[in-house]
C-alpha cells in the first residue's frame, strides 16, 4: 500500500510540474498556500515515507530508503533540457576500489579512469570514501553515471573531468575542487583509442561538443578556470542541485561570440545554490537558450547572470540577494555590445525575488513561457527557493535510510 501511495504522490508532482496552467491565474501567495497544502496532505497520507521538499528531482528518489539497491532509478528523475540523459542506465554496476594509481594511457581496473573509458553503459559507484587526484583530465566515454551517493568522494588537486564528444552522462553526488591545468600528453578515452591532448583549461567539469548531460548534487569550488563550462555545440544539459562556492568565473555556456554553432545550445540551470566567494558567470551565456530557474543567489561580486552574442535568457523564480559590498546591485551584465544592440537580446525575469536592492535589467521582447515549458520544468514560486535548495551540493546518504 505504501509503495502505491508513493507512486501516486510522485506522479501527481510530475503532472503538476508539467502542467502550464495550474497556477496561471493565481497570486504567488495562493500558489505557496496550494503547494504547502499539497505537501502537508501528502505527508499525512505517506507518513514517514514522504519527503515533500517541493524539489521535483529530490522528491523523485530521496524518499526511498532502498535507493542504494535501486540506484539506476535516479536516471528517471532528470528534468529540464538534460532530462533524456540516461547515463549508465541498464548497464552493470562498476565499483571503484582504487583512488590512486591513475594511469592516463593504460588505466588500471578498479580506478575511476578505467571505469569511465569503457564502451559499455556503466553505473559507477565507490567502495568507500576516497580522494582522487588525477594526473591528466578524466576524459569520459558515453553512457556513464558517476554516482557518489553513500560515500564521500572528492576529485581535486589536479586536472578534473572532461566530457568530450560524448552523450548520456550523469555526474551525481561528488565533490569537485581545486582543479588544475594539465595536458600535453597522451590520454585514453576508450579501450581502443588514446590520443594527444594539449593543455586543459583547468575546469571542474568541461563539456565539449556533447549532449544529454545531467550534473546533479555536486559541490564545486576553487578551480583554475570554470566550475562548469559547456562549449562547441554542446546542448541538452541540466545543471541542478549543485552548491558552488569560492570561485571567480563560475559557469561559461558558449565558446565565443563568433562560434555560431552554439545557437542550438539549450541548458537548464535549476535548484542550485550560488554561495559565498563567487564573483561572476552564474552563468555567462552566448547564442543559445538558457532557462535559469529556482536558484538561490546569496553572493556575487561583479554580476550573477551575463552574456553576449544575443543569447535568450529566461530567469524564473530565482532568489537574488545583492551583496552589501556592491554599490550597483544589478544582477545582469550585457557584454561586448552597445546598448542599442543588447536592448534587442531576449532577457526576461519572471517571478524572481529581488532582495537588498538587487535588480534585473530586462531586454528584448520577452522569453516565451511556452518555450520554457519545453524544457519540462515549470518554476516554483521564488518564496520556496530556500527550502528547494536547502540540500544543494553533495548529500550525506546512508544505505537503508532515506537520503
């Protein structure tokens, strides 16, 4: 009976989030009350089995105390433009046992590098807590999930993760920090191919010419270049539930103003906490379409959301707390163009909560709400952002208990 009720509750949430007209004629206060009543009513029905966080990704799997034996259910929980990322769904479980001994050319079985280069779909987990310091970029093959739930996994203090000409990647529940430049050496990216790689940028996660990517519940900080960068025609990406701190250029989406292939880029940025010590690029966008929804911005020094080359940016239901250190508390920055040009760029704010003098400079004719719904993600009221993002970053999960 409990299982039936859980399925019913999750199905109801999915229907509510997908429906474009549920809250169209209601005030924000009425929406908050309706959501709270729905959550409380479900709690009464489900008792201790109900998460009821209002975060549709988390409520898809975190209520299940058997998550560790049903890990691949996570792949059903993606939303936004990266919702089709399968990762290693339906593949075998690969357990990483060796945090050291990183060999970029001839990866050793049991290491993370050996796991991510395989041609077959793999769901990659970790035997115990570990710190992985790589010698070269970790170049991932397609159809892989890196799943850090249940242990404390850090990738850092060296080169970090590269998704190059790959698809169907899920990265979930790990710490990525202090990433450095590397390269000018051979790196294997499949069992049958290795090649020469020039110096990397030093990103936490670099996405290059790839699609169907989902990065969820990771903690990222203090890398040489970007925390997450997506360039060269990458698309169908969701970046959700991450906690980002102590970094300058946080997120670049689009290679350059002249690289027009990025016009097809579609990225959903949802339920993240942009925290202390961040300076700019949350994100910085070029050319494509970017749905920035229900994120919590508690710090920026230069700007929060910016871009150039006429990107479409739809900011929906975010909470922006302007820093006391800034005289000008503008959220946005239009770059590399005179006002006569950027006024035509389509940047819209809908239902955002502006605190401590924060303001969003809109431009263009308006990002269509129907286009935003094409990402299969309807924004929650900004007044719920604090609770929705409370668990952003890598989670502490224990087998046999709800995460």
